[in-house]
């Protein structure tokens, strides 16, 4: 892992402040960053991160033997480093809204219904090929509480740790063909069109395996020029 941190690429990373999204000013520093060389802790950790937390598995399409409401989907995701090599053993956390666009979180007070059979979060580890699979339901769109008609398209949040702290990435995955993608302020805060495309999953034509779910493939690159853009 190189010890030189490349400067932020403003073309392929989202704008620091997204107009109409009041949380972004709170998530960005108000003063210039202080440059310093990476220390040993940033270049060698986290160690055994997956052993320090409870894994939740890769099937969240239901609870207690009951299926969640919505279109079943099967996500096949690969995590790569800046050289295109698979990142095995990466700790992956994901969370999403249910099929009605409601998160299972006390801060979500939207009027959309809660699905008692859908928790909406998972924690798992990539295999040696950098891959993980997730069975869930397609999240619904939801209005952003800014009273100006802005809706977020269906999306899935990912947070992952690579081999070192410097390869930590928090991002979102979008679905192809969604009309709300074109007006989403978070997705379109990434200026470069090719970088935006790296945030959209690829639909895989049905083959009958699995027989009850639409399949999407996605690739996440942790660092480098072709890295997946971070998303709040």
C-alpha cells in the first residue's frame, strides 16, 4: 500500500456541499485540512475487524421466516483495490430503506409504512475473490424533507474497510433505468459522467438462478483513479 495519499479528485468525487441537502454542510470540514504523513496505524490496520463485530449474514429479505414486502433482488458485488486486485476479507456493512422508502431508524419519521419483516441492514465479509452476495428487496424511493419536490431514487448504502484505514469507503449503489437517477442531487453531485456510472449497478438477465429474484451485479473500487465515488 503506497504511503502517498493522492489529492481529492474533484471531478470524480461528489461536491462537498449539495444544494438542497442540509446535512452536507454538517459532514464537511469548515476549515482547510492539515496534511500529515500516514502513520503505521493507518497503513497496517484495521486488524481482524470482522472478528470485533457481529456479522449479520447476507440474507435480509425477511425476518422470522416471513418474507419482506417488495421485489426480491439478489446483489452480486465485487470489491477491488486500485490495481484491480480483489480485496478479500473486507468488512462490509450495508443499509437501505424498505420497499416503501422507509428506514428502520428512529430519525426516519416519514409517513411511509414500516415493514416488520424487514430490518434493512447487513454486515458481512468478502471472500477471497473480493465478492459478496446479498439477498434483499429493492428499496423504494422517498421524498427528501426539504419541501421542494426532491425525491431520492432507490439506492443501497455501503460502508467498507479494506486492508488499511486509508481504503475505507462509504458510498451508495443505484439501480439502472430509474427515472429519478437523472435528478438526484447526491448522485449528480459527482461531476464526471463516467464516475457516476460507476455508482450504478448492472442488471443481469434472468437465468432462473435464483428463481425468485432479479439479479444485479456491481463493482466497488476502494482507491485509485477508477475508484468508486464516495457518497454521504
